[in-house]
C-alpha cells in the first residue's frame, strides 16, 4: 500500500454494566450519543463504522499513526467529559478504550493492521481502560 492509512478499533468501557444498571434504552442512547460525537470529531475523509455491539472502527485515510493518535486523543478527552442524561442518577459518564495501528510496508493485507489495532485495544483495557494504545 502506497497511501497512508491508520485504523482505530475501540469500544465503550464496561458497556455491559451500563446496560445492566440503567437498561438497554439508556445503553442505546449512550451508543447513539457516542457515535454522533465520534462522527462530529472526525475529519471529512475519515470513515467510521460500528463493528458490533459497542465496538467501532475508524479508518483514518491519508493519516500516519501520529495523526490518528492526535485526532483520537482529542475525541477521547471530549468524550470523557460528556454526561448522558436519563440514567439513575440523572446523568452517567462513559469512557472508551482504543487501539491504533498504521499500515506498514511489510503488511500482506489490511487484516495485519487490524490485528495490531485489536491487540493494542486489549492492551488499553488491560492497562486500566479510558486510554489509547498504539500497535
């Protein structure tokens, strides 16, 4: 691949507990708010998609790993200050963990980069969550 591409894989921290404690309607509200905030924090050329459940992926087109880290860090900082109304107590906070990787010269396919981003996500979770790790 000659063009720069970075990939972020991430999910909401302890999302199952949000569903269990506040109910699936509030969990869905958190997901919608999360997706909307993510989309508004990205550049026009970036692509976001939901992989499943509370897991998302961003393709940072024409971006180095450093570019992706900066954008993702800004989104994470903005998101951790968000309070979602409607829970009990009246508001709840949610954080996310993320793994980022960039396509490398030796990669045979895109799955190589995705696998590094996924491993980085698990490192972020193992290091305490609400953080970004790079693979």
